[in-house]
């Protein structure tokens, strides 16, 4: 297993490059999930619930593997 640089399009990580692990035959996963956690400005004493930002593989753009922002899901 290795890792390949991919480009993220849209969402909170727009334009960023990320290393994504490949499978045994150097294939990329269909989706990448970026969790967002923490305490934000004017937040309560409790940390905010985790939010998963989902990016979907869209193929190559300008010779670089790319993922497009798909959706956001909140976790309890």
C-alpha cells in the first residue's frame, strides 16, 4: 500500500492537496471523509459535534487525481 497526492475540489478543503492511501493494486477509494471537530468562537463549554465532510473521486483533472466535495453529514 502506498499513497497518492490528490486534489480536493469544493467544500471546506477546496484547492488543498492531500495524501490518500491506495489499496493493494494502487487503486484509490471512491470517497474520502474529512472529519471536523473542535470548539469554535462563541461556542459553549462543550465541543461541537463531529461533522464529516465527504469527497467523491471524480477522476483526473490536469493530470492529478481529484475528489469533489459531495456532502456533509453530522454525527451524534
